[in-house]
């Protein structure tokens, strides 16, 4: 049940959906307000209530600056506000469409275009696709071709560093890779300027520099707004915080809403320090907390609270579930990723058999490759799916390269294989190395896996993305190796492509998504797959508190049914995620359902909760000793794979 359905109407006659806590936060009068709103507590409802409250007071809509994290969220916000203000004398429909509601990047673009600073050139906005084409045309790749230039250049802009500052920093550190990156950044900026372009990072950086440099311009722009309403405050970075600070220079009030427990975008320069330090950073600051959870059952709320309590660096919050349901959380330990895919298929079919629409189910995972087998299994079984945060399996770059090279090695005239490989330095390198790295006389399964290893090693990006790349290469080569030969592999690809195309209905469909892609969404039933120690927390992540936040966000997407899956083997023996034990420690026995006796066996010996909590998510050595000292099962049953029947992933004859 949503907040709007559950609460007693207050405020604007009988139409306001605000509960008492939401209303108090929406009507706060302090100069700087932070509303801490956990999952399901009505964050957006409260922001809309704040907007309507300001209108009721007589504030002009054009002087209310509203920012959200994504363009989609901005459009949804605009629609929700529009639905509430219809009929009010203070607002007309057409005029409302022009009100300042958008992302921070979008708002910066709007200000630069409508009220440009004196020295700002005319510009067109380059999206990521256009920026990457520019990089390709000018060959602005880094020597370490696994590092994406746009990520490097964007990080400089998030820190408000122009090329000169970036180069000075790199030379001071005397690191050749940093010097090269800073030099390429300078070349990129010159190429962008030559085409009259600003990328997204330029928009905020240019506006901030102009506001900083010209007091008259700053006074004019800051004077446009009386109130800044900022959604998802936990995800702002240095450049965005500076932009808000300058926009407040004429006395605008700041009203922000967010949840430090849902800060997931450190890789995009988001810094939870801004929401954690709000009270000391802003004048006359007041904090409000929304404590009633309208989304999830009491079981899910308790499990999530036990989990996130392991983080030290957070605002302490208490959530009271609106629903008293003690429906159990299900934990399923499976033999491997094939068993996991088969189990997820049974779960979604079972829920559908009870009358649940497909669109009310989601399968979430920390790393995109975990969803590969599940995506194919559901599609082959005729379950409609929508994939978010990644894409159709056979179109993913590492999968295309692996499959294309396997096919091309078998038949050098295979034009489809050539098309799958594409062009570029990465492909040239693969084709150069293949004759020395691949034994063409090896049996078919061995040859396929050699190709998977070659593509993984030759084209692998750094860090966490590289691990996902590796696992996608291995998944593709495993699927090929499980076939009887090239004809079977081509047949498998075509059949699965047809299944995936038919399954992607875009309407009533099961959502398959990375956890990052699921933020802000909710479903009746959520399966969190890949709950293993090297995936959650991810082996490539140094920030264990953010990893715990990811699991927290995944679990709190569920309204009624929450299923946690882990495999005993995913190309290697793995242990269950310590987060499972942390969640279960907050529940009573009747709130936990184990899939089978094997699940309980696989969970023992469980990670030591005291050791994990003592680490506070911040001590990898403590985590390692506490979680990995238990004996790992030596004798995994390797023949289960060949005996398994009735699942969606099949050997092709």
C-alpha cells in the first residue's frame, strides 16, 4: 500500500495525501531542511506536498527550482505535480510545462541557454553517444584501453577541474598514467569546443565557474529562485553541491530529501558526506525523519533494518511498517547458476499461477552477468521479460566478441560472425592473438573455453566492470561448449535470440535488472539472485558500506515476497553472502523460510554477525577472516549438471 492510499488526507482540502510526519516536513520553515526518507516512506509524496504547500502560501511557481536525479524521474515528478495543481488559480497547464523542474544537469543547461553568462559561447549539448563518437574520431583513447575516456574526463568535471588543473595535479603526483589522462582530457575539451559542444559535465562546471567569477551574474541567476527543492540528495557530487551553494547566495531556501542508506553512485562521484554533513554544512539546518514504511511487510522492514544497521557512517533511522504481515523471507541455496535459473523460473511461474501479474515481479542482481542464465531460461520458457541496466544477452559486447570469434574460427567466411565482432583496436588485437592462443585441434568444448579466456584477457576493462566482462565471456563460452558443435551453437543462438525478442514485451513482463537500475522502483515480489560472498559484497569493491547499501536497496524493492538466492558454485566454489546472515539475524524463526535442507546446510557455518558488525563494513581483513575461515566444500557434485532435466537451458543435439 502506498502512502497516498494509506494516509489520512490533510493540507489542501481532501486531496492531500500527507501523513502527519510528511506534512510537518513539507511545511518546515527553516532555511535549510533535510528530510531523511527511507524506502517506502513517501519521499516523492512529501516533495510534491512541499511544492503544493509553497503554492498555497503564494509562492510563484517560476521561482520554485525542483531537481531530481534522472530525466525520467523529473517527468514523473512534473506529472504528479500537474495532477495535483489542475484547477488551482495559481497554475495553468501550458504554463506549468515551462516551470523549472528537471535534473541538475538539465537545470544548468536551461540557465546557460536562457540567461547565458557574458563570455559563454553558443553551444549544442553532446550526449554520451555524441561524445564517444568525438573521442573515436580524434583517437583520444588512453594507453590502458580498458579505461573509458568519458569516465575519466567526467570525473575531472565532477571535481570542477579544467585540463590545466588536471595536468598540474598529475605532474605533482608524477604518475605517467595520470599525466596522459590529463593531456587527453585537454585534447578532448579542445575538440569539443571546436564543434561548439558541451557534454553533460560541462553544463554544471560552466555554470559554477560563471557564478563564481561574476558577482553580477551570480546575483541575477540566484535571484531567480526563492526555494530549491532537491530530490535524491544523497547522490550529489562536489560540482552539484557547489552549484546549489551559489544558487542560494541571494537567500533561497534549500529543502532536500534523500536517504544516505541508498547512496549507490560513488562510481559517478556521488559522495554521501554531503548528506551526512548537512547540519554543519548549511545555515539554520533542520532534519526531519519519515518513519512509516508504506511499501513492505513487517518482515522485510525488520530484515532490511538488521542489515543496514551494520553500517557505521549513516544517519540512524527507525522504520515502522504500515503492514503487520510476517510473511516469511525465502532463502534458496542452489548448486550452481543453472540450478538458480531453473529455481527462479519456478518461482515466477508459481507466483503467476497465484494470479500475480508478471509486471509485479522482479529479479535483481549485483552484477549483470548473474542475470544472463536467468534471462535466457525465462525467455525460453515463454515468460515475458524486460531487461534493465544491461541488455539482451547476445547483444552485450563481451558476448558478441566471444560468440563471433568462436564462429569465425570455425568458418572464416561467416559474415554474421564478422558483423558480431565489428571493427576497432580491440577486435584487431583479438584476431592477431587468436592463432597463437587458440588450439584449433582441441575438442569443441575446450576450444570454446579457450576463446572465452582470450576475449576476457585481451579486451577486459579494469576493476568491477572487468570482472563482469570476464564472467559474460565465460557464460557465452560455456553456452557454446555445452552444444554438440558449431551447428548446435548457431542453432542455440538463433533460438535464444527469438525467445528473447518474443519475451521482451515491454508491458506485462518480469523485470530483470541490476540493483542500480532498480533504484526508486518497487514490485510485489523480488528475487535477489547471486547473493554470494564475492558478488555481495563485490570482490572488486573497496567500499563495503556501499556494498551493504546495495543489498539494502535490493531487499527494500519488495512489497510482500522477498527471495534471496545464492549458488554453491559459480565457476568456482563460493560462500553465501554475509548479508544473508545479517538480515536473518533480525527475524524470528517463523519469518524465515528455507527452500530446502540443502540451503540450510550450505549456509553453515554462517558468517559471524559480531565480526561483520564490528567491521562496520569497513575492514576487509576482519571480513576475510570472519567469513572465509570456514571450510569450503571440497567434493562438489560435478555430475549434477549432466543429470539435470526439465530446465530451460538445454544441450543442443
